[in-house]
């Protein structure tokens, strides 16, 4: 996603500020972390790793940084690492690679324990531009290598871009390479000339746009699906949806936790983001319960099969 303001949807913070449903005494699954479920601290060891098609292991739950900037970004990423997140996702177009790198440095964590992703923006498409763009990203992050580098959008000279990324991978500067926002046709075209198969396709995936066909196709190609906007940025009333609220009551979990657990049980990587410590902790606590078959069926029926971000389609 780009660094545009996408606050059309009602997020948790704004919803809490309205207070309308809370005043009416309706359970909405948005209480503070300490008031529900397990209060045990989550460690990095609690987060399952997914093995990518090149053998690299990647956490199935990570921390996104879209929309975070400046000191807020530094503090949020530092907090996320302290709480146990090991997958950190950024992009050139987010304008926060420098801050993400500073947070990693301030965290004091061993670099080898982190899985850092960034993405090449369309302005840097093409063989030479990709090489230059990658080095700029690496410099801003203050890192010697990336764990994952993605083509952010299928625009411009994708073939030249992919060739450059393959070379960077072979040189050991990138552990895994992948794509983002590629549809079936665009993926097929890339596969027709790729020497290295993409490890990831990061696409909009959430309960209102479940991407079932893409999920099946990617599995057939042994390419991992990663969800951006796993909580749909609160759009289409996600945090006030009665089905999620009911399932949350059943498991004593929040709406956010129900949605992230649903993705986890479908073996989809998710990268929720927040600048709120309580939400950063909340989003991690999805490993001490399980959605049953009926829960999964109810959520499957919520699929609208269309983007909730038409500005990016």
C-alpha cells in the first residue's frame, strides 16, 4: 500500500472514542488487553514459522508499519520487538525505512533473530533502478541484508526488476524475494521467465476479501500468501460486526484476535500494525485458543469477494 491516508474505515481507537456501543453495554471485543483471555507474555518462540519455498523460515505473524512515521514509528517498532514480534514489514513508499532501522538498532536485538521485509516502489522499476533502489533501502535501514524484498506493485519493467532481485538474492543480500499485489495473470507472466520463483505474494486479504482462489493458486505454485490490511483497516464495520463479536464472546477474545486467528488457521501470514501498546500486545495473543469448524464457516460467509480499498485496485 502507498503512504496515502486511508482512514475511511473505523479503526479500534476511533471506535472506542465514540463510546456509543460501549455506553449501551454491548460487548464489542475491544477491551484493554488485561481484561480478556490469557495475560501471559508472548515470546517469539510462541509464533509459528512458515517455511518458504527456498527453505527460509518466516514468522506467520508480524508487525506492519504502513502509516507509521517519525518518532511514533520508532517507538511502535521498538515496542513490537520488545513484545515478541520478529517479522517487521516496511516499504520505500511508506517513508519510514530510516525510522524502522533506528528502532531495530535501539531494540538491541540480534539482527539474525529478526525477519525484515521491505518493498521496491514503482519509481524504481527496471534492472538498474532496482539495484540502486535496493541499496538505498538497505542504507536507510542500516542493515547488511534483507530477509525479504518484494516488488510492491506490478508496474513498469517487472522483468528487469526481477532479474536484478534474483542477482541480489544470489549475492546473499536478500534471503528471499517475492511480489505484492500481483493477480493471477501477472503472476503467470512472471513465472514464465523467472529463474527463482517468488517466495511470497503479499495481497489484500481479510474476512471481507478472503482471496480463496488466489490462496489456492498460490498454494499450487508453492508460493506463500501474506495478508496486507488483515483487519481491513476497520472498513465495512469490521470491529462492530455482530458475527465477530459473537465469536469473540465465545472465546473471550477481541474482534481483532478472532480475525488474526482466522488468518493463522488458514496458514496466511499477517502483519497488523498499531501505534497503541495495548493493541500491539493484543494482536500477538492469538495462540491460546482455536476457532472451531462452525466459527470458520460463519466467517467464510462474510466474504464480499471484493476489495475494501478501491483506491488501490
